[in-house]
């Protein structure tokens, strides 16, 4: 008698992580099955995915696309819904074994909370969830006995380094950063950077928002905040080192001084699959690391004067409360405006700094406080930009 296939809900199936997750499921179709697919706006790709994987449920966040989605799938026995609440509800369906949260930005918070409250295994690729409301999420995980397995390559690497270590004390987490496409550019050169240049990451293929965050080092800033909550360490125990080759995905330094690292070629399918199969490792046909070719690893200290977002993230992590939520909301607005070439690359950091100074700070925010903070900070950021 064959074992029941694991049912997976992919929240954000049309993005970079979502599409690669579908490849992993297709390659391991005897183990996994798509139960639900959700997307924000990319209705045509969602229709294509739904017809290929025939899930039980499909949801489009943008309700304007509902009719098109419903009509395109009318010949299939797929339940079609629309709206953000419907996406959050998908995360709680009893039949779902694993929820992959691959939505972009703040939008992933509520579905992740719902999945945690339902006691699900969560493959977390939406770092903003822990950035915005890490304390709340950790309390809920403990209360509802949910499991979070990180999908981000850096956090997956740390997670893998910790497997088998039991209660051995951790001295330091060392997150590696590629440095993005502008790591060698001067401040005067950064002033002239365009969104088109920023979208050309040297090592990773990612969505537009995360690619810009990588170029500005905000992505790494979010990762240090996420690491604090995922692994229960203090801010002083988290270091960042620039490693342009992107082969060492992160490291853990233990109390005895030994350092464990997880290595691999920059391919997100590996951490996605590991999150689905943990604690097992499945054989793959992924390209292997050849040390005869990858023979030189270099490391540099990140420059927090040129890339101020990293220092803002450390500040927000130290400050706590709703400050990381303020940081995230401001960043989502400035990235969107930079992508439209309405503000400059360095202006993004200028505006974020001003918002962090002006926004209302709360020491012990509730979920409703996070929602209000996100709304008011977006408005504040837009008013500073002049839109």
C-alpha cells in the first residue's frame, strides 16, 4: 500500500520561489501533490499552472481577475476563489500537509499566521513575516505546535548546520551576502544607478522586489532580523560577511570555536526541496559543486556607509517593537517607486531613514497594531516622496 502523497499549498505560485517549487513537485510527483495555488496578479500564468497541476483550489488575490480565472478553469473540477482572505483560508485547510509561503512582502503575514494557528508545517520563503511580526509568530508557533522550515538559502543553510547539534551552544550565526551587482561601486556611482541595472543580479534569479532589496542590502537586513526569530539568538550573535561567489550559503560558529558551513551552487530548488522533505534528503539531478572550478572563495566586511539599509535593519532589530514593521513598510513603498524610476537608488535609504524617525513607535504591538503601522507608514512614506 503506497503512502499518501503530501498535499502542498503554494501561496505565491507565480513568483520565482513558487515556480521553482512546482518544478520540485513535478520531479517528485510520487511524493508530493499540489493541493492549492495562489497568486496576486499573474492570472495567465496561474491558469497555466492550474491546468497543468490540477489542484483542488486556486485563488487570485486581485478580485478583478476572478471572472477570467473562473471561466478559464470552468471545464475542470477546481474550486476558484478571489481575495486576500481566501488566500489566508487556504493555509488552514485540513487536507494540506505543507504550506509554502512564497508571497512577496507584508502580504504573507496573515496567511502565515493562519497556517501557524492551524498547526501546519510551513516552508517559509516570505521573510517579511518574521521581520514584521517575529515576536508574535514565535509565540503562536509555540502555542499551536506548528513547524517552520526556512526556505531562504541563508536560513536553510543555518538550519542544516544546526541539524544534529542538539543543545550545543551557538556562539555566532554568519550570514553570507553576495554583495549584489553594486558591491564595488562608489557613492557617486550609486547615485546614478537605474532600476534596470539593479535588476541584474550576478548570481541569483529572483523576482523584481527581492532583487532590488539584494542590490540595496535590505534583503540581508531582513535576513538578520529573520534569523534572530528563527534561531532564538541575540542581535550581537548575528554577523554578515560578503561572499561574492555565493557558494557558502551561511555558517554557524559554535562555543568551541568550530564553524560549520553549508555549500552548494546558487539554486533555490535545493532549499525548497529540503524544506519539503526534512529530515530526509532525496536524490536529485541538480548540478553538483565542482571544487576544481569553484576554487577561490573570498570574504569581505559589508560597507554600511554605502549600504545603509543593513545598519537600519540592525537598528530596527535592536529597537524591537513595531520598528521592523516600519522598516518593511517604508522599504516596500520606496522599492516600488524606484522600480518606476521615480526616485534614485540612494534616495531609497534617505526616505527610509526619515520614515523611521517620524513614524509612531510601539514597544509591544498587537496584530492590529502591526496592521495599522503598515497602513500609516505606507502613507507617511508616500507623503515624503510626494505621491
